[in-house]
C-alpha cells in the first residue's frame, strides 16, 4: 500500500469494502440502477472475455441483460487494498458465484476483481472494475 497514515488507510479500506459489498448486493438482487450509481460517471466495467461497459448508462443497460433467472449470490473475499491515497485506491478481491437450482446452491464459477476506486463527495465509487473468471 502507498505510504499514508494508518487513519487514512483504515478509512480507505472501509470505503472500498463498502463499495464492493454494495456492488455484490445490487448485482444479486438485480438493482441495476443502484449498481450503475456505484460507478463514476465515466466508469468502466470490464468482464474479461465477455463485455466492456463504459459510462453509467452502458453499465446499467449491460447489467440489465444479465438479469438473474434463479436466486444467486456473489461472495467476495480476501480483498486487499494494494495502493491508496485519500481519494483513489486500487484493490484486488476473490469472487465465488453461487446459484440455486433444483438440487440447492452450487458454485458456478470463481474469479477475481481488480478495482480502481475514486472518492468523490465522500463516497467511494468504481472508476474501473475488471472481472476475470478463473479456469
């Protein structure tokens, strides 16, 4: 992590964690308007090998196409803030995606998030989120 005070690092880590959790909650409940608002106006969401959405309108429309047809759950863990200032941070997280089918919950895929977040008006938002699925 870049050299910042422990108080700044703790504040940044809390803001980053809150944004990541809000994203997972919005995604799993198909609240695409809320999800799009978690990005900066010029934000980018790249889903490696599938699609890249640039700007809130494109993010909203792109994620609407992924509307869940069954209950789903994104579990995000092992988030590490890799660099930060008071207004920008990078982070990496692990992802496990579960979906409930006839025989119960099952892992559908695992992956990784690589994030750049920016703080504006006291709120942390994604400037760029790259989702990579692992084999």
